C-alpha cells in the first residue's frame, strides 16, 4: 500500500503549472477499470483548481500534520485488513478538504470526505485538524468499497442500479461502524417521518440506472425535502434490519448479501427498536 499526501505545500509549490502537475499525479492512479477515467474529473470532485485560486496564506492555512495522518491511515488499514481483502497495490491519496454547501454550520474537523475510484485508488480529503474518529470511520468505509471482494466490480458506471448502490453504501456503513465510532453528522436529519416518505419511492426505483433519478435519493435534495446523504442513512438502516433477521459470522459476508432481497424485505420499525 502507498500513501500519497498531496499537501497544500506541494500544491502551492506547483501552482504555476497546476494542470501538468495534477494530471501527472492523478493519471498515475487511473486504470481502465476506474470509475472516473479523466484526471480532471477527480480534480474537480475535490475542488483542487478552486483551492489553487486561494492566496498563499489561505492555501497554507489548510495544512495538516503529515506524520499523524500517515500513522492514522496505516493503523486504520491494518485494522480493516483483519476483516476484508485489500489490493496490495492500493494507493490512498490525501488532499485538502474545502467546504461543500452541505458542510454549512459544521465544524471544519468533520469536512472529511472521500471517493474510491478503483480497487487500487482511494481519495480522501481532510481539513487541517481532522476529527480522527471520523477519519478512521470514513477511511474504513472507502476501504470496504475498494476491496477486490466487493461485487461492485462486476458492474459498470452505466449499469449500476440504485439497488446495488444502496447495498454498496449500506454494507460499507455497517462494516465501518462495527469498527469505529459513529460520528455521522447527517444521521439525525433522517428521521422516521422522513424515512416513511422516502422508502416507497426508493423501493419503486431500485432498478433505475439514471443518475438524475438516483442523485436526489442517494445524496439528498432539500427542494424535494430529502435531507443530505439520505441514501446512506436509508441503506444503513436496511442493512441493520436485514442482519437482525439474517445474522452473519464474518464481516466479509456483507459482500454476499443479495441487493434486491436486502431492500424489498426491509420494513420500517420504530427507530428506538433498531440496533444502535
């Protein structure tokens, strides 16, 4: 495993020719089987061009403790490897975390976000003083996505139904939260009342591969009264409910769950009766 820390200092050093620098760094992590195959898509996903528009002082204000970050990432990977397989050539790339609209009113320490582009590449954005518990949780979630055991690699970008997205995210959440503290800032907004409105639409669209349909259900749409990251909360609730009825002995058995059975068998229960 390799850890690349694309620090504010490095980005500042290469600010005069950012496209060449970023393209060389990012293209080296892309394979024919990556979800994003254009380097600029990853740069835009993590707002790296926007970051480079900041002043020198602002850029450096996003700096983090490299040694501590290296230690946390390596320790987290070692814990995860006790439960699931990881690719020996996996690279974890760390970049600065800039604010997204959904971070409004949140402490900067939990601006951490990530994206798994393949079995061999994970990208994590961190703030200057990341919440370590949240960082471990989120990294473990992404490592679950990256495992070669994960059946998502039998799918393609164009043929990735909503049901498989729910299974992917719900099992990654369950896996990570069995190992690390639950500090999900979005979970409280997905109330029972919200889920009662949400569940019928979600179940009716399980076979949709249309991103315009999937997007609001997965990531939220406040205009449609769907809170941020609602799909993650719903998927996690479904996995918890499924495993009460269908216990597993080992966490790698999460990969074996049938996506359609998982979701169609899920019925709402009072939140207080669910597993914590």
